[in-house]
C-alpha cells in the first residue's frame, strides 16, 4: 500500500518532495522519486510493504525506460494474471510483486487491462513515447486520486493535503460541495470541498497529455446488475458462501500478519469466520461504549461471541468523549475533506496499526445486501411493490429517498442553514443523487443499490476507511468488494437479494454456519458513536464556540440563526439535531485546519474546548 503523487509543469526540486512528505503516513517503509527534467514531470511514492517485501520498489520503470509506474493498492488476482503473461513469453524480474505485474500488464494492454484487475488500486502510468500520463481508480473507489490544473501545472496525489503542499494552489471553498455535504455529511462526486481540485471517480481513468495539457476522463466500470433467474432460490446461500470464501482467501494474500475489524455485525463477523475456517485465525479488534445511556450503541457482546467462537486473540476498545477529543483534530487532518459520519473506525485502526500492517473490514456488505432498506419508500406498499410498477420521478425521489434518509433538504438548507453563496442558484442535492438513480437499470431495489455503490459507498465509507487506516500505516481490505464476489451478489434477483423485514436475510442464511446465534439474531446497527449525548455533555462547549452566532456571521458561510434553530435546542435537550449540529462542527474544524491555517494542525482540541468553556 502506498501514497502516490505527480507534478507536471514548472517546478523546483523540492515540490515533489514536499508532496511526498505529506504522504509519509501512507508508506513509511520505502519512498522513491522519478524525474524527467526535459518533460518537466516528477513522480513520487511512499510504500507500505505488504507483498514481495524485498521487491516492488517504486517508481518502477520498464526495462526499455519507456514506462514508469507509481501505484497504490493490491491486485488480488495477480498470481493468475502473472501466470497468463508468463504463458505468452513475459519474464519477470521480481519474485511476486503485483507492482511489476501491473506494469507489464499495462505495457501489453494499456487501459484495456483495467477490467481484468481484481483488487483495490489507484495508479499513474507515464508513457514517455506517447507523452501521456494515465491515472486510474478501482471499480468501487477503494483507493483515492485527487488532481488539479492550476498556474500552468497538472498535479495529482493520493490525498488532498499533498496537493496543498504546492504553494500555487489556492484554498478556496467550493460552495456547491458544502451545500451537498450538509445534506449527506460527505462530499460527493468528482468535485471536492476546494474549488479547482477534483477527484477521479470510482471506476474511472484519466489520460493527461503533456504536450498541451488535454485531460480526458472515461468510465471503465460501473455497477451493472444482471439478475440470474436460472439459479434456484435454494442454491443462492451456498453460492454466496462459496464466492465469499474465495474472496476472503484472495484478499488475505499477504507476506505480513493480518487482523480484522470486528464490529459484531454480520459482515465483519462473516469475514472472521471464513478466515478462521480456512486455517488463518486473525487478531480481532472491536470498539464499544460503556457510559450511562450508551448501551444502544454497544455491540461488544456480539463481537466477543464471534471472537470466542473462533478463539481469536481479541482486543476491546472503549471509546469515550475524552479519547475522541484527543484525536479529533488528527482525524480532521487525515480525512482531507469535511466528514460528519461515524468515527469509531479511527480507534480500531489506530489499535490495529500498532500490531499489524493489514486489516480486513466488512465494508460493502450493506450496499450489496439491503441498502439499509432505503428502497422501501420508493417501492411503496401493496400493489406498488410490483417491481417497476411505480413511476419514480425527481420529486418523488427527493421526498421518498433523499429527504427521508439524509439530513437536510435543499429547502431547509436554503431557508435556515447556509448563507447565500453570492452567485447563482444553489445546486440540488436531490437532483445529484437522482441522476445516478436515473442512469441505473433494473428494479427499484437494483437502482438504489447502484446509486449507493456509486455515491455513499465510494465517497463516504471507503473514503473514511482509506484515510483512517492509512493514518496509522494500515492497509484496510474489503473482501465484500472483491470483483468476482460483487458480480455474484449483484446477479441475485432483487427480490431474493434483500427483503422487507429481513434486509440481509439471504446473506445471513449464507454465513449462518459460521456465526453464533446471538450474532445471527442481532438487529442491524450502524457503526456510530453516541454523539447525541456527548453534544449535550463534554462536547457542548465545542458546539457553542464553533457555531456561535457571532462566529457564523463573521465567517459568512452559515446563517447566524443556525445556532438558535439547531444548536441551542439540541444542547439544551429540547430537540434532537445531532446530525445537523455534528456536520456543522466537523465542517468548522475542517475550515480551521485547512483554510484558516496551513500545514499540519498545531492546536489541541481539548485546549480549544477548555478555552471556549472559560
């Protein structure tokens, strides 16, 4: 696992080194820089050595010097692809480096090789002869790529903060991205929270031509649901268990020890069971809460039952407001962009990173099986449940999907939350998500699955997983997003894949032999923290300071009345505005770290709270 960066155009020697230094946490084991002075191109990498520890140094250059690769990720079908290339005469110089495999495959097939890759990746391939740089991101967007064109230069990096090491890049807030963030609690799509900086989307590749700076973006993969009606319903649990077993085996390929994040839910518990069943008993890590009134957020008993079932070496972490305060500024720094979602994974990855380099998670299981039931309102009741029988237009989608399952409607943002941006009409978050739904195919359930995979999975859950794990030099792997397993899961007819009242019933039947009864019977819970209570207690001074009417008025981003409408009623216990208040707090912290200051944060959040309480 690595961090990658590149810069084309006028530059000094220290520019690429500054970008690389910002990515040190992603790869403390090795680093490298490539420069083509004549072409004015520099590439850099930071390496976390997982596969072929002795080989795989980057940037990696072809024998003839034409191609140069920097690559972040793992290709889990690399052994099969390598054997296929060797069968047609290719000879490898490393023992089993997937970096060399990727380089040679791209040399032979170019971007046409992308659909053959099963794994997680983001890479840049420089072709000297063609004068081009090819950037690509994996199917689901597990690994990130940010890019920008500014001041006559083109630059890319694994993280936004690496681009901000370049002095010519201006720090201007993208108001449209903030608008969407306040509804979703993450920044969606190609745009980022900074004007002029973009991200490559999941399943996309970008070709950059050095001669004239032309950029071409293509979508090489998108979730396609092709229902298999030939397989009897009774066979699907067995087929899924076999496919998931194969995926877990592929994604546990490593030359170093591995561990698992064990939430106690169905997805992560299944991975632990399959690993142990296959003879590889991992270390397991769980987070929980033991404070007064926090029991509804606690899944430690279920996680403990799985650990005992498979005799794992298990570690339980208790999260409280004090530990959150200790690390919250570091979380904001590593996230790069505002994020208002759940934060428990930070503590898990932090503990795992002290012991191992590789950790498996259950991310992706929800999107493949059930989508949290977000399709139920769109289907309606009674006869309307007949798939495709209900006409879903933009207005109904906004009412029955966006406004129900997200946190602020477009109208409420306009009326009570965000100040006027100064130019143009604010964009519609509902329309942004509806565009994904409209382009998808199949039943309502299929279209909702595709929408979630392309949006929330990629730019919320996988973004958070990548940043929080890489902050601790840990490679987080997501076997549910194995290309072969996902294709199998998405071939299950929608009415079998998920059902009202038992959203993940099919997956539960598939993995039932692996899990304790308490886990199989446990209700679905989000992997979140008890913020509602904490914002009325230890975190209340933080909310009062960062969202004070005077600060909001001076800043000119939020309406000053946001405090009276949402903050005061929540902290006084008169209403529950947890998500709205927390989203605003996390944006304000991001603004302090990335706009009001430059470089890594040098202030303590605990001090900030104490000052605000004084």
